């Protein structure tokens, strides 16, 4: 449904040209969710723009439903749905008016009433879009992307700003789209969502595909699972600098001052002894600790926090 082969994108600068993408290649298939992950500035947005035909690759090949999306006309675009995290929605109209307007752009649009009911839009359908919360705009944006019954859907941060109940609604809808054969390409900063939804993960770093595969493939490595521990007080710069040099201490998703920490590189009892010795030197008593199976978040941290050799 979508393929990028050795795609480069560079832009002019005062000193020459800056490479945003340096040879990105991946495929997205029928009835699957492909998740693009990466730190800010990695090239995800540029990759999506090129895949959708909004931007043009400097070199390489892009095929969306078998055609070059940058040169494609209405025939291709009518089969593609796009949901942007920010922007793309007219602020002065109501949600219902927008969706009914979009139905007139397609020969066989979706049932708008059913779509609004599915995403629980009826409760705010008569409110101007500028007056909607971020989560409400997300649901409306997803509905707008699905009006044309697309074969391929691009979702930019589909669960951002959603409460738990709304997230469940969106997740269930994505699963239904998959089951009906729709190809879904999404970006998210919520790695738990990617682990739950994605059939294929593409991790981009500094304009290159750092890793790609299923969640199972990316997390089932020969490396030992990370040691995790939680502290009840902050770690100082001196304490972190004194951490055993052959191991890597990574901050988890909690507060920058204290919370969950991950230690990668643990291969045996000697490495555990080095960590406990560090705790002893600095009078640190973890509130809990353990060796757990590797998650997609662990893979993300390992690949995006190390300098390349």
C-alpha cells in the first residue's frame, strides 16, 4: 500500500544543504498498523509529508497505492485519509458542518451519523471547532480522515490529549479498520500505544531508519532485559556521573528528578554487584527493583540515547 525506497530529503542552508532524510526505506501493508517512532527532529514529519505527497523527495522512490503521491490527482487522494495532530481543521465551523461538507467531496462517503456516534462526537457536534478541547479535536480530525472510506490512513498522534475512555474508542476503531483491510500509518510519542497497536514499527533517528520490525522482533533480542529500579529521592549529577561506566543508566518516563530508572548492559551477577555497590556508596535504597522483559520503550531508549559507533 505504501513503500519508500532510499528516500532522501535535503533543504538549502546558508552553508550548503542540510539532510533531513538520509535514505529512509520501509513498507506499510494491507490490514496492518505501521508506527513511525523517533525523537523530535528525527525526520518523522518529513517522512509522512513525502509519503502523503505533500512534500517531494530529493531522491528515492515513493509509491502510495502504486503511484507517486506527489504527482497524483484526485483519484489517488480520494483513497487516502489524513489526520493531523494540529491544524488542518477550519476553526470557525462546527464539527457537524465540517463532516457534512466533506461528504460532498466523495462519491461514496461514510455514514456521517454512524461515524459521529462511533467517535462520540454528537455531544459537541454543534460547537465551533475553535471551542473544542484538544481531545475533541482529535476525534473530529479522525472522523474527517475517515469520511471518504480510505484504503490508506495517516494518523498523527491519534491518542494525544484523549482521556482513557476516548483512547479506548480510538483503539477499537483502529482495530476495526485493520480488520477491514485498511492500511494505517501512525506516529505517536506514547510507546505503550505503539506496542499495543502496531504490527510493524519503524524507528527513525537522525534521518535514518535505526530499526524496523514487529514489536516481537524488536523486543526479542539476545540482550539481557534491563534492570529497573525506583528511587524516592532525586539523583544528583555527581551520583549519576559515578554510575558504573560499563553500564548505562537511563531515566524512565517519570519525573526528571526521581522515579523509575533503567540500567542496560546487565549481563550477569558481577554487573548487579556493580549496581548495588553504587547504591551503597551513595546510600541509595530503591523502593522497588526488578529484571523485566524488554518493552518497546526500552528499545526506543537504547537506540535513541546512544551515539552511533
